[in-house]
C-alpha cells in the first residue's frame, strides 16, 4: 500500500516538472496532495488515532479542494496566458529531475542506516519533492508557479514528518495548515496586484524595480 | 545563555565612575536650560531632555553592570543615543556627516568588543564578571593576548586613541554644547573604565608588552592630539582634539600601572593608577567646563571660528573667567587640579624609571619627556584659545554685539569652576580616596599604602623628594600677587597712562591688524611640519603685471591619518562592494538559484563526509 502511495507522489511530482500549462501544474499538485492524503489516512488507520484522522481530513479539504480551486480561480480572473514560462525546456528539466532523484536517494542513504530500506525510500521521495519545489521556483517564470513550488516543498516536508517521524504534534500540524492556507491567499492577492500593475505575472521583469 | 541575571556592581571603581558621570552631567543639564532656549523648537527641546536622560542612564549602567552582556547592551544604547545627539542639529549637513563617521567607527569598536566577550564567554561559560575572573586565571596566555588586543581596539576606538581618533574631532563639536561636554567629559571615559575593568581587573595583566603598548599608544595620542589642537581655529574642534590629548595623558597613567603590575611593583602600580584616575576626573571637570563656556560663546556670537571672535572678555566677563580657569587647569598650571594629576603622572613615570630593569629605564624616561612636551604645547594651545577668543578687539560684528550668557548657563559653569578649585586644593584627600579605587581595580591590598599627604612622592621616598603642596602653592601665588599689587600701587600706577597701541604712524589700526589664531600657531606648524605636512594655495588675478586685482592665500595641513590610513581603506571597501554588486542582478529566480546551489553544495559536502 505504502509503495503505491509513494509511487503516486513520485509520478505526480514528475508530472509537475513536465507540465507546460498552469492548469496542468495545478492538477498535478492536486494529485500529489491526494496521495499525501492517502498516506496520512493509511497511517491513521494503522495507528487508530483521532488526531491523524482530523489532520488527513483537513489535508483533503485544504490542499486537495480549496487551494487548487482558489488557484484555478486566479488564473481565470487575471486572464493571462496559461503558459508556465519555462526557463529550461521539458527535456532538460526531466534530466535535471533524474539527477535530483539520484541526489535525494544518495542523501537519504547517507542519513538512514542501510538496514531500513523502506524508510530510505520514503526519505528519498520527500527530499525529491522538496528539491522539485525549489526547482519549480527557480526555473519557471510566472509567479503562480512560484506559489506552487512553495506548496510542493511544503508537501515534501509534510511527507517527511508524517512518515519518518510519525507526524508532528497535533497543534503544530493544524497551525501549519492554517499558515499554508493564509500564505496562498496572500500570495494570490499579490499576484492579482502584480498583474494589475504590470499586466503580466512574469517575475523576471520585476528586476526593473531594482534601484 | 547560562545563568543570566541582572546583577549590578557597586564597588569603589564603579562608584568612582558614577561620580564622574554625575559631576559633569548635572551642571551640563542645568546649563542646557538656557542653552536650548531660543536655539531649538519646544518639541526638539523635549526630545533633547529625553535623549539626555537615556544617555546618562545608559552610561551609569555601563559602569555598574556586573555582567558582560548587560555591559554590552548598555554600551550599545550609549553609542546609539550619543549618535542621535550628534545629529541633533539636523539642519547642518556636517552634523549628519559627523554622525555617520561616528556610528561607523563606534560599531567597528563594538564588533571587536563582542568578539572579545565571546572568547571570554567560551572559557567562562557565563557572562558574569566573577565567573569570567575565575576563568581568566586558568586561560592560556595566547588567548589572553588576543582578548587584550581586541579589548584595546574596541575600547580604544571609543576613547579616541590615535589612529582610531578620527571620529572624535567631527562628532564632539557637532553635538549641542552641553552634550559635547558630557561626551568629551564622560562618555569617552567609559572606555577607560572598560580597559580598567576588563584588562586590569578581570583579565589580569600578565605580560610586560601590554603596558608597553598602551604607553606607546598613549604617548602618540598625547602628541598627535595636542599638535592638531594647536592647528585648529574652530573653538569646539580644538577642545575635541585636546580631549584626544588628555585621553593620552590618562592612558599614560593606566598604561604605567599595567607596566608596573606585570613587573610586580605594587606601590608604583597603585600610584600610577591613582594618577590616571585623578587626571580622568580632572579632565572630565575642566573639559566639561571648557565645552560649556565654548558653547556660551557660540550661543552669544553664532560662530565657533576663533578668527571671527575677540574682545569677548569685555562683554562676557563671567564666561571669560570660567574659560580662563578651565584653560589654566588644562594647561597644568598650579594650583589647579590639572597640575596635580599631570604632576602625579610625571612622578609615577620618573619613579618607575628608578625601579624598573635597565632596559625599560630609557623607555619610561622618554614617556615622561613626551608628557612634559605635551603639557607645554597644551599651555601654548590654550594661550591661543583664550587670547584670540577673549582678548583684543572684536573681529566681527557678532562678537561685538555678544551678550553675557543667561543665569542657568552660568550656574552650570560656576559649579564646574568651583570643582576645579576643590579638586586642586583638596588633592591629598582625593588621592586617599583614589588609592582605595585603585586597590579594588588591581586587587592589591592598599590599607597600609600611604602616598604622603602634602608630599607628592611615594612612601619609600617620603621626605627625600621635592616638597610640594597645592595649598602651599596657592598661598604662594596669593602672596606674590599681593606683593605685585602693592608694588603696582606704590610705584607704577601714577606713571601709567591709557593710550592706544603705538602703530608706527599708521593711525588706522583696527581688528584686521590683530594677531590671528593661524598666525599664532605658525611656529608650531613649522616645528612639526614633518608630521603636519603643511601646504599652501595661492591664487592671483592680475590685470597687468603691476596691478594685482585679487590675491587669495590659503594654508592647510595634511590630515595624515585620513589620507594615508582611512582613505585607502575606504577605497578598497568600495572596490570590493562594486565587485560584489555583480552577483546582485535583482532577479528572483537568480536569488532562489543561489539558495538552491548553496543547499546543493551543502548536501554534496555532507555526502563527502
């Protein structure tokens, strides 16, 4: 079961790397979040803890339903082109992603002792998700992909916390959800403003603001 | 942080510095009533009182902190508040410039202090003074040397030791006068407190070169300070340079104490420290007074340039009297307090030369000689300051129309004048008290040490040395003045008559024919030309060969430290900054990339090890 879930996270992350249009990016993010939800749920079922059930419910509500919906709405509202604006094309991005996968695998192998293969895989996938988030933030031009990059990083961290250490304390978890939600709302608002002011959301051109 | 507590220290050393802080701050505060009125708006006056209160409180906290962290916090508050006070005259662009130089220099100093404190913390595992003192006894001596150097640079920047003095002549004159008096009189003294508290009290002097280094720096500081003061014609700037010189004199006492401590000459160490501390409180008082009376002149005439003053003794006799008293004291003329402390310092150096091993004899003698030279130059400097500012004919209309300072300003000045006389005549009592302070600082038992009362020599030599007593000198002065006066009444009064100065038949002598400050300092400019590097600029505009329409003549001295140390340094900083600017493209992706590459490299690094 866990293997399937991890595989799903990995594939959805790759999907994000090769996504060329913003809706595709958002829906891949939705898929990744859904697999994350499944992972949390499976832990909750195993451990029979009310906290984990609530957390997985919140995860589903916020990351699978509300945030993607909100992002879709922004795209519709600001009516920019749906292109994510690639600084690296799909092929090179994919090569880069392979390299990142290898890097996170090597790293997690270093951290966890050799006997525990399952843990190594989980750690590698989480690292990969975090690195991909950074990758998306760097090599995609539009501000919306920057938000998604941040969310992907957050997902990776969540996976790391949930599977490797059995989850963070309940209140921390709740607080993080709230933080993520608020930050998405704020950033969405910023994008709206940037678009209004510059008539595009190309972050590269913000360098004109430099003194 | 370990065990952190706000414990204050009230040993004799701290109490002495508290006394110094309040003896200058109090009259300065009273003085500011009159000084601020009319000069600034009501809101600004309120702000100045607020800043003044915080300034004095933070200085008090600096000298009473029993914990290095509290000390550092108070030190930083003190620096920041004094910065705000320096830039208080926001109208003048010069104030802002002076403030910038000041805040940069003071933070360089603080950086060194933080480094030193962190090293101490690493060994003591606590910022508490007692814990640090215990740790210092087992600290390896190489680390001790390092900490000493850091502390010296850190505190030296605040104290204005050459070559870290450059901020002082800019910042001190630019502040309102009562603040200048507190800054020059008290704030730079907190650095001396730092040196005594941290180097002598906590760290413990263990090498001869520490004292030697401080002595060398002190001698250089003395000479450089006074030579620059002599060249200056801005009255407050001149006083600021003179502060540099006096810090040198104080450090001569402190440095000699460190020197003797490492040679285990306990009597001499305590005696030198007493001399240094005595000069410290004296300088606080007379420099406070001089800045206050200089401020009165500035308020009355609107200028600080001596070349535009003159004849003020007739319109502001009381201010002139106070300035004269301060000038006599700072020139170390008996029977006032400056004489006592400089004499003590000289004595300490001379007796030191008797007792130290042969190789150091010459060194201490040279130090004493340089101190004597400094005192003589200081006297010349203040003859110029008083003569040009207060005597002869007024050189400008504003000097002619000046009015005596208001009562509150005069109260402040008279209080300090009184203190000058008290500290001069009550020398034996003061020395007794200071011996106890020096005892705490050095950790030497001083209960059976007596530096005999009216005999300014050290115990073992009591009765053999020169016999000297300030009250006696004062009596002698009074008697001689009385005799002179009688002589004048008896023989000369009838023969003298009042007439204008003989002008070789020119008949049109006016203020423009007077001796100027620049002219007065010319001989010294020539004598010290190897260091001052004077140059002149002339500009002639002529209609024909025989008719010169206008002629401009300027003479300047080269600011050696600024030109050869600070300018190249600043240039290289800017050059590096320009190179660093290339990586700042302003693109978000690039910045994210930097972060990513850093993380990536760190991961690689981790994999490697």
